[in-house]
């Protein structure tokens, strides 16, 4: 074993882990996409006014045709 005093010591420092500069934009884009899909596919309630009166009248057709006669009735 050598006891050389000029021997360099190993570098024990760690380099900091740097995030990529585009990573926050990917996260923001993902949140926007998930929010848009949730809004598009979420079951919406009816947009009609619940206080509006319901239309219960039916309209009669303007022209009526007489029922077809069978040959025995002629």
C-alpha cells in the first residue's frame, strides 16, 4: 500500500439534480388536458329552466286522411 501524500483524494461531492426547463410546461399541459376532458365528459344537468311551464298541448295535423276501407265495406 502506498502512502503517497501527493495522491489526490476522490471527489465526494455530488452534483445537484437539475430538472429539465420544459418539465413544468408538460405538467401544466397535462392538467389542462385532464380538466378539458373532465369538463367535456362530465354528466351535465339539464340547462332548461325548471320554473318554466311544461308544454302539454298537442297540435292536430292540418290534413286528415279518412281511414282506408276494406273491399268488404264497399
